[in-house]
């Protein structure tokens, strides 16, 4: 007598078969650098991206301030 399996059980078995290879780590959901060089490169890239975002936000803040000053001076005059 064959056992009846639900679609969820088939899905779970398919996922386990896909992730059970030698190169896959089951349960790892985040990136972790494998060497000190990769860690240094990640840190450098993250620093550059942080500064790029900081510059964009600073320019936006300055432009918002200029815009408010412009409208404020029109109200005074």
C-alpha cells in the first residue's frame, strides 16, 4: 500500500533535494565573506555606498532648505 503524500510534503522533499548538494549550506540565509580579502573588499564597497547615500541626502537637505528660504523671502517682501 503506497503512502499518500500531500503537495506540501512533495514541495519540502524537492527543496531538500535542491539544497542537499555539497556546495550548498542548508539554513544559511545571509552572506558571510570567506576570506579576509573579501571582508576588506566588502567593507570598502559598503563605505563608498554609505558616502554616496550621505552625499545624496545632504544635497537633498540643502535643496529643501533653499526652497523654504525662497518661499519665506517672497512672503516677507
